C-alpha cells in the first residue's frame, strides 16, 4: 500500500539545557529551602545586625540556591530515567524503533500516524513531576497515589525554561536516510526552536513530488494541537480529504485579505465566518448535521492555519491542513 512508503523520523532535544545544568533554571531559593522559623528569626528587627544584614543581602541580591553536586546528580538521574524508562516504552507502544535516547536527546523512526502521538507523550513525561517505575513500565502520579513496589522517579517538572522541542520529518522510504536525519535536525533546530521559539513541535511533510509542507506550534497551544488531531479525523475519508488540498489553494488566493483580517482584534470570529462560507460553497460538508459540522470544521481550520510566531503574533500558514490530512490517512496518497 502507498501508506507503507512513508515513515516518520522523530528527533527531540531538551531546550536550554545549559541554563538547567548551570542552575539558572532552578526555581528553589535560599528562603524556600530553609526552615520557615529560621527565616522568620532572620527577618526580626532584634536579630543580630551583622547576621541579619548578610542574610538580607542574600535574600534580595542572591536569592537562588547555589548549585551542588547533589542537584547535578538529581538532574542526571532524572534524565536517565526519562530516556531509559520513559522514551523507550513510549516508542515501542507507538510501533516505532528507537535509534538512540541519551539524556534529553531522542531519535526514533515511527509510522506516520503515531509519530506525533509519541512526541506528545514524551513531552508530557519530560515535564512530569513524579513517575512510578515498575517492571520497565512508567506510570504517572496524580494528586493521589497508592503505595506500590517500584522506583519513585523524580522528574524535571515544569518551569519557564524546562521544556523539550521536537522535529518530525515525514519522508519516502527511498530517500537517503542520512540526508533525511540531517534534514530532521535542521527541522528541529530551525523550525521548532528558532522560528517557533522552543517548547515546540515542527512537522515537515516531504513528498517525492512537490515541495515540503510544514506545521509547527508550541506544545502549550492546546487549541491548535487538538484541532490538528480533530481535523485529521474529520477529513479521514476519501471525499472529505480533498478539503486539505483544495482549500489550501483557495485560501492562498485570499492571502492578502486574510492577513488584513489577522490585524483585527476579533480576527478569529471574522476568519471563522469566512472559512464557513468557503466550505459551504465547496459543498464538502453536507447532510443533516451539516450546520454543526460546518461550524466545527471552520473553527478547527482557523486554529490550524493561524499560528503564533516566536513574537506571539498571528501568522497565516495554511499548509498544516495538508499535513493533517496526510497523517490522518496514515501516509496514503
């Protein structure tokens, strides 16, 4: 089948690891690691002035806790657990093959339709707080947890500079693997990190004929990624799949007008109404539930074709529709 001819290369890399290792990312302060009663005593007016002035200086000018070998060891163990217990099981679960997972670096090959799911799970694991590891399997821990045998893994958690980015290159099996891996590295570094601003995922669809198509967004843009998955489901049958290609070309003809709409405060509402009219004219959405489906189609399409650049400004990028359709069809043409 045609879908067997394409596969995905997944590359992931931790963002700003230098800052994490150097202690700049750490949120803990001297005040937060000291006993509250000691901090309270140090702030009392009657406390020894010599010691009080020194600690006041530390609390205000040098508040962050100093990096220690123990913290370095904790970071190292966290990244080790991430690659050994987290990444490996997630790749296998999604029918892929892991090439390497070392610390914050990941490289794997996967089916077209599972690569993004694997990347999303790996990203969530990376930003977990705790995981229970048992029999080579990892388990997330919520607000409550029943004690059970296994290893309690302390993960990196969440923070402004604690994130991981991904590059997913979808390519034909006859392409040079070494060239495609090099291209995937460029996709990760340039598209996901530099252009999208890190904590992001960039997808490139490189078909044998025609140019590449891209879709990229930050992980925390839930609306965009949920729409990306949902639009794939909506256009998964052969007739509706035409929407992902024909609509892109039609929207390109209105690029100037759409870019003008994006400068308005209520651009989402205006653009959604515009897309609804385009879909209605194309008669791609029909049936007794057509009005409801038309509304959902339009909203999801807007969430995909309007992406935020690294300056958080909306930009018109319609190619994501083609990428979503291709992934939904599992690489079929």
